[in-house]
C-alpha cells in the first residue's frame, strides 16, 4: 500500500468502502463470518509463509509468470499503436480466474474450512475452483445458472471431471446473479464449515480487496515485463469487465503511474439502448450481493438481467473499486457489443493464431477502436484473460456454423 | 406507547405474521392482511418484493417473483400499507425487505413514505449495523422502528452493535440459514432468547422454520413473540386470490397456540 495520501492504491478504507462504494451489505448471519475472513486475510497477508506458498503454486501449478506478448500482425492490421497482450489465457485452466482461486483456497485451509462453494457464469471460475478443490482434496459445490449450464456445456463437464458438484440454478433468468444468490443461501446455511470462493472483485468486504490483491499478480508481472522488454511503461491498459477482477488485477499496480491511461470495457450486448450488461454505462448506484456499486436496475431498484454474448460478462453489477475509479476519473470505461466482440474474436484468430475467450474479445474490440487513433510509438497493453476453447460452440452458432 | 410496544404488552406472547406484498396480486393483498388480523395476528410483516431475495428459501423466493410478475411496485406496497392503516388503526405494520428497493430513491424518501403510510417499523435483511448510516438514521428521525435481526452467529461481542439503534422488537432468526428451513431445537432457542433478553429490554420474537401451532406454542413459552412466514406464503401459493380464508384459519390456529401457550402449563 502506498503512503502517498493522493494514491489511487489506498482503497478501501477500514470499513471496506471505496469512496462511496463497496461496504458490507450482508445478512446478520454472515456478518461475523466476513469479519473473521477479514481478520484472517490480514494475518495471511502479513505472513511470509502464506505469500511463499501462493507464489510457489502460481509458478509451478498455474504456470506463471504468463508471457507478455507483442502482437505484430494485429498491430500492423490496426495501423496505429503497438498492441501487446498479457497472456493470462495460457494459465492452467485457461483464464485468470485461477490466480484468485489459489489465493482463496489457501485462505480457506488456513481458516480450517472443509467445504468450498462458488458461483460461476461462463464456468471459468467454476472450473478454476473445482481445480483447486481437487488439488487440495476439498469437496466443491458450484452454483451455475441453468441458462449458463446449457450454453457452457464443456465447462460443466470439466467441473464434474474435477469432482465438483454442479448445481443448476433455475431462479430468475438463471444466470450469474441467480447463481450468486444461491451460493449466498448455501453459505448462510453452512456457516461453520464452508468457505465461499467468490469469482470476481465484488461482494461484501473484504472480497473486492482480496480478489484484487490475488489478481494483481497480473499487473505486477506486466509492469516488470514491460519495463524490462521496452524500458518504459505502456500508454494504455485495456481490459474487459464482468465483475472486474481481471481488469483490476491488471490496472491496480499501475494506478499511480500517472502517464498510464486505462480503459475498462463493459459488455454492450445488443447495444446500450437495448439489452446489455454495461452497469457503469447504463446503470446507477445501488446495493446487491453485499456491496454498493453501479447496478442495472429499474426505478424501484429491482435488478435487471444483464445480457451479453459472453456468459462471463452478463452480470448486472460491477466491482465497487471500478465504480470508484470511474467517479474519480482515473480509469475510463467504454463498451463493446456482441457483434464487435465476435469480429474482434475472429480478428485475433486470423492475425495472431490465438483463439481468445469472448470476454477478452470485448477488450480486443476496444483496442481495435483506439489503436488506429494512437501513434505508432505508443503502446497498448491488453489483458488476454481467457482462451476461447469454451466458446467455440457458441461462436459457431452465432456465425451460423453447425458443429 | 407505540403500536409495536402495545402489541407486545398484552400480557401474552405475540403472533407476528409475514406475507409478501403483491402476492399473488397487489389487489389481493389487502384481503390477506385483513385475514391475518381477523385470525388474531398481533403484528403484520409486509414483505417488499425484490428480484434477488438472497436470504429467502424457495417459498418466499417464489412469492417475490409472483408479486413482481403481477406488476407490484413500491408505490403499490405503500398504497397497500396506507389502506391497511385506515382499516386497522391499532395493528402494527412492519415492512420487511432488502436494501436496494428501500434506498433506491434515497433513504429520506423511503422514511418519509413509511411515515406517511403509517408504517411502524422496517426490517432490512442486508443492512447490518456496520452499514447503519445507509438507512437507520432516516428511519429513527421519522419515528419508525428499525428492527434488527439477531442470529445464532451473533456472538456476545456483536450483540451490543446489533441492539444499538434498534427498537420495536428484536427478530431472533433461530437457524443459520434461509427462510423456510427446518426449525431449530427448542433448547437452543430458549438459551438464545435468554441471552438476548439479558442484554436488552426490547421484546424478542423468534422466527425461521416455524410452520405449525404445535411448533409455535412451545416457542411462545420462552419468547415474547413468534414469527410465521413460509407456511402462510404456501397457502397463498396454493390458493392464489382465494387465499384469505385459508390464511385466516391457519392464523387463528397459530394465534390460539401462541396466545394460550403460557396458560396451558398453569
Ligand atoms: C475469461 C474471462 N474473462 C473475464 C471474465 C469476467 O470476469 P472479471 O471481470 O471478474 O474478470 C470471465 C468470467 O467468467 C472470464 O471467464
């Protein structure tokens, strides 16, 4: 943490507030648990043995550091700034989600918890959670919206292979927010033995902080790698935003580098005037799932369903630190539609031989927009936070191809 | 004495009944509320429907969704409350729900509307004492009780914070879990209520998992009140717009068991 009072890296305060956002809006039953989690997290953070075990697993199990890659043909195609990628899609399990899961399962074991639950949208966080549970021999229950179970079948099978129980959730629109509700219900009923591994930088304090800290390995590595490869920092960071964990993981270590601009990319779905999942662009502040943040909601505060082609982005909220970073002006936020993400997906396949997940395809779509407006000696660093294997079926369907 | 204080000062335990506002339709709710009063309920909890009722089990989740599907708005809830108040000037009415619909137009707006509608208290599931500033001060200034929940995980260290700024009654959630789950053991309820009563003067009502007169009676012996929700909601689910009759019958049986629980022994 910085001692500079004007630092953007000093959040949250001791009550878990990022400016006006964040906090601990949970039922009384859970309150003592999240206070205990916070105490344990503080102790773990100060414990070199915990950090050493985290680092060791990231290196030898996850495969970190992930490469920093200059994309020459994409850069040439776009005809502007140099485009670089942080290759977190090469991690074990294929996305950045595993970084956080390693951290949280170590915390769970430190706290003596014997059962793990998680929510998942695209299934990437579910797979990552099932993976660490298999690795450490803990039983795992993953809640997943029934709609997502249907559109992410390969990941459902992966979770089952890894020994997890996948519980389809039929409430509401049967997507990520409903899965999160169900995970919270499970947690309330199993407070004594269960640890809830939340998959994004949202939820009640201390989750947004600890998920950010575990994911910040992305930005720390990228900063060092960029300095050692080019002798300078990037001009612009770009990342897709569902709940905001891969984005905050990349951004946070750079927040006090005043010359590094940052762009978070929400899912504009069918368009911001239609169905979408862009809570900063199309929502307003409210309270859901333990934190105060921007939410898609109607005038009465009823939560609206997000829509995105990407199951990992269609959450009607966003992590509270992003709400604060938006209001402070430090990070800019934009959005990309389903169509733009699909185009960007194909562009990366063709130009670089990399099949990205649909989530970072939204970031690539934004890169497609901004790179041509920048000088050739400028550097864009985008987070390639997941690979596209899980998405080939839905992409084929959208492209009208029958597999 | 406030309406809530009077409800707990009748010389017998109180029956607190919960139904979701707007379930199955906003127009059907007034008759269901009247049935609760006619059946002998001492305090009415009116649920404000929410899309994401995280602390509720399947029965109340479904009730929330039915109410929203019927087009129930926050304005409907306040209309239902205000008309209840004109029909039943002395029966306390408490709104129960989740934070977002309560604060979405500003906590001041919400507190003002509650006061105008004659609401006596508010239970907000997901605003713990740590976030009291969000809603509590506005309700207290408007003369409305903030009714907090205590749970089996509320330890001695937290209890003073839970009690601070709460009034009307204390709602003891007898199981760590969601609504509609199994009932806690009587011994654990008795011990918990004793702890709560030692720390506070406000009445303690016990809820979660109480469905039948046979369950409610013994709890009423050790607590100031008993809360029943899911069992009533189940009747609304099965009888729809004709639910008032069955709701009145169950309430009558419950209120007898609760009101007479202490006489049975004597
Ligand atoms: C590959 C990938 N990227 C991004 C996300 C969105 O989450 P977040 O915004 O927390 O990074 C997901 C979520 O499932 C994902 O699987």
